[in-house]
């Protein structure tokens, strides 16, 4: 099988029914993989399946509707995947959200932490039996571009301080994605499953289109409408570019056996930012994930 031929492999992309995730799913399906795309809206899911099948020229593309920010959604998603597939070669934890105000999921978990940290942690563990059945499975977790400074173990859920639209908590949780992934890679050593983190680069997606003026630093606000309405649609609408780093991390032989690495928007390996490598911060994030996922995982042995 050449790097571009993924026939016989199975991939799952969360947020694969829209934005960057959909282009990631399309690229994997075009290489012959069977692909499961996950979104919330059933109709959008069905349309995405048809669109990706048309591009890929095969019908091994299916949608599962599930809210990955809830434990119940993750449990049902894993069950649905297990009913259709007996192995999983690629898991792309792609869902990202940026929320102006602090909100909690049905499990009582702050929603950006749930989407960016708890969901990749829990889904990977729920699907581990399937991942371990593939010859060399890869987990790909998506991060944001701006490291969010040090991880604050006293504010992991934005309980003390939550700055929504300034991307502050968004960046904080994305740094936690990196910390959790680095720790996950260590835990998976010897299992044949690797876990890496990628930055997609900017793409003009539904998430970005919804960015209001107040999300921009004050100095940039006068030019923000130009950026959002003219520059971004002109230069950032080709989401195949934004999907490149996820596809690279999911398929490139350059990353055979590589785990715990960071891949930037140009598919280059870069060091993880220092805050993501802080052992105390990693421990705090990991412990919180273990505790919050306990209702579905029943506990996870130490990494
Ligand atoms: N766009 C950028 O410039 C940029 C930059 C840096 C990093 N990123 C990261 O790249 C990833 C993809 O970003 P994007 O801009 O493509 O996002 P997006 O356009 O908002 O993604 C939309 C997709 O995510 C699904 N989705 C949203 N919330 C979900 C949930 N709770 N459960 C299941 N599916 C859900 C949507 O399904 P429905 O349509 O059914 O709701 C749709 O399939 C994110 O992790 C983001 O943080 C993006």
C-alpha cells in the first residue's frame, strides 16, 4: 500500500461533516479509506456523506450524529463505530468550538474543555480496542495556533477566569490538548498506536465566520471587518490547505512510529510549546480527564 493508498483502512473524523474536518475526511476517503464522519446535525451529515462519496468514487463513507462534548454522545458514537467496524486505523479528534460565555455540558463540564481535551481523551480510550486491532493506528488531535501561555491547574475549567471571545480560554484549552496528547502518547507506547497533535492553519470555516469584532485585539478592530469579509473569504476558503496537516499526520510515512509530536500548518514537525510539556500541568490535566471520564471509562490506569 503506497502512502496515498489507504484501501482497507478505516478512519473516523469528528467534525467531519463541515469545515476542515470534512476536507480531512474527503482526502482520506479519496485515498480509499472507509470513513466515518461525525457531526451534530443529521441532515448536514447526510449531505456531507453524499458529497464525499461523490469525490471519492466509493460508498464507504458514513455519518454518525453525536455531540462529542457529552459523555453519552461519545459512548453512543463508540458503540456505533464498533457495530460497523472491527478496527480503526485513524482517529482525527477535530471538533473545536470557541464560545463567548462559559457554558456547561449535560455532564457539568465546561464546554471548550469538553470539546478540546475531554473528548479526544475519552474517545481515544473508548476506541482503543479497535485502534489496537489496526497494524499501526494513528490518533490526530487538533490544536490552535497561539500557545495559550502556562496551563493554570486552578483554572482548567475556566472556573476562576473565563475570557471567551479574546480566545484566551480557547487557547488555554488548546494548550491542554497538547499536554494531554503528549501524555497520551507516553501511555500508548508499546501499543502500536501513536498520538500526535496538529495545527491546521487558518481556514474560513463556520467557526471563523462567527468571530465577532470584539474577539480581535483593539488595535486590529478597525481592519477586522476587512479581514473577515474580504481577505479571509479570498485567501482562506480553500480548506483542503487547512486539512493538509491532519491528512499528513494521519497518513505520511514520515511519521511512522512517531508519537507525542507537534505538526504545524505546513506539515513540519516543531517542538511542542514549553507550557504543554510542564509535568505538573500534564498531571493536572490528565487527572481531571481521568476523573471526568470515569462514568464511561470506569477509570484509566496511570500514564
Ligand atoms: N478554522 C481555523 O482557522 C482554525 C484555526 C486553528 C485551529 N482550528 C481547529 O481546527 C479544528 C476544525 O476547525 P473548523 O474551523 O473546521 O471548525 P468548524 O467549521 O466549526 O467545524 C464544523 C464541524 O464540527 C462539527 N461539530 C461542532 N461541534 C460539534 C460537537 N459538539 N460534536 C460533534 N460535532 C461537532 C460540525 O457539525 P454540525 O455542522 O453538525 O454542527 C461540523 O462538522 C478545530 O479543532 C479548531 O479549533 C481551526
